[in-house]
């Protein structure tokens, strides 16, 4: 693949994205529509509420301390048989 072809594919993806994220959105839209059809009161849940992967990305992630990172790295090095 040439650099020009890669740029064309990136531009195409910008216009019409594909992949699992897009499939999750379509599924979320169908779930929201089904919810709206069968709900008697209140507003239906939006499509994003049926997309746990996206909700997990939007929630704040806990920060790991430097000491915890060093401990993990030491364990990795230990298992790999290397010294720090």
C-alpha cells in the first residue's frame, strides 16, 4: 500500500467509519428504538446507554501512582529474568 492509498483510506474512514465501534452504535440505536416502542412512560434510553464499551471509555479512569508503576515494572523485569 502506498502512502497515497493510505491517505485515501484515512479520508474515506473520516467520511464513513467502519469497525466494531460503528457496529456498537448501530446496535445501540436498535436497542433504543426497541425500548421506545415498548416503553409506556418516560423517555427511552439513548443509544449510548446500550454501549458499555463507550460508557467505560467515558468514565474517569483511576490514576496509577508512580510507586505502583515501578512495582509492576519490577515484577515484569523479574519474570523476564532481567535486572532493573
